[in-house]
C-alpha cells in the first residue's frame, strides 16, 4: 500500500508537470497567431514558416490533451479542450490547473472559471486513467485483502486464551494494508498471545492452528479464494492490464503511421517528386536554350548572306 501510495503521488506530479507544458504551448500558439496575423495582414502574403511552427506546437499540445482546433480571424487558430475555449486568436483566455477535490487525487479545471475539465485523450488522460484505474484498483484490492485478514484472524484469536488466562484481545490492529500492525501489547509480552482453546491448558495450541488454517480456507468475501489466491489475483490483473495496454499501443502506432502517411501524401514534400520536377525544368531550360541558340545562328547566317 505504501508503494502504491507513492506511485499515486508520482502520477499526480506527472499530471501537474505536463499541465505546465500545456499552458506554455497555449501561450506560444497565441503568440504565433498574432505574428501570423501581422505578417499576412501587412504584406498580404502567407507566413508559411510561422504556420509550420504553429502546427508543430499544436501537435505537441495534442500529445498531452485532446484539443479541438477551429479557424480564427486572418489565419489564426482557436484552441479548446472539452468545450472550453483556451486560445482565441492571439489571446489566451483560459488556462488549465490541477486541484484536489479532497481525495488526494488531482483533477483538472479551468484556472479562471473553475469549470471541471474531462479529458478523453492525450498523455495526461492516460496518466490519470492509470492512476484512477489500475493503480487505484490494485490498492483497493490489497486493502480489502488486508481488512479481511485482520477481521478473520482477530475473530479466531479473540476467542482463545493466553498463558495468563486473558482472552478477548485482537492479534492485529488497524483496518487495512496502510495501518495493519501486530497488537503492541502482544509484541511486548508474547505470553499474552491467545493460542489456547481453553484457559489454563499449557501446551494447548488449537487456536494457533485455527489461525494458521485460515491461510488454506476459501473466503466468500474473496470470491471463494484463499488469501494467497486473492493476493495473486491482484498481480495477475495488473499483468493482464499491462498486456492489453501494450497491444493497444502497437495498434495505435500502426494507425498513427497510416494517418501520417496520408497527411504527407497531401501536404508533405516528396523528395522524389521534387527531384523529378527539377529534372523536368532543367531539361525544359536546356531545350529553350538550344532553341535560342539555333535562332541566333540562323539570324547570323541570314545577315551574313545579305552582306
């Protein structure tokens, strides 16, 4: 539970760091909108280099959060996330921030209006989904298992008797994996361990055996699994989730490459095509040069005949 808690904290920090990058990209895109507007409005041309730079910033932004891009004024592009306008022309009208709703798990909202933001894509969404899904599920499973161990063991131990004749004490304190601990009174005086089934029976260990046998019993609260089976199931579920994610990652990589190839076929620069055009224009120039040279020679010949 401690390691999973640290992992949750690490994922929270990752969300906050990535969100800082998002806000930085929003500022850069708004600035580029302004520069493109000034160049194209002043000269009537097209600021291709600035447009390419802006496109790269939008692509980097879309890796972090799912964005919606819409045309603005005079070549500007507006950016919104989950229906919230963030960049309008050359102005950043909203940014995103993290906040703790009281659960210790960071969520997203707009910094100005405080409206909740729900992501459906991007690495920040993936980080939050892993944190709130797989990691939270593992932690809940470990805590549920620990809580049942505490309850079951204490129920058996409390009915036994110690060497001093005391009874009714719990073996474990705490409620889950985060705070489970052996009763300090027993660790301070092992004679208080309630291992016997009847008082005053030296050597009686029937309660201790009953506690040991709990490990092999199947428990309805664990879907009829033993303690060890349930703990193993937590690890198996993580392995299954990881295998599924890796498979989706491979599939997504194929889709991404296909989409990039389609985009490049329309707007990209083909070196082979450009070399073909260059050769074509070169041959056309050579042909034109030969024509001019031939006409020049003919004029020289005609003028020479007149002389």
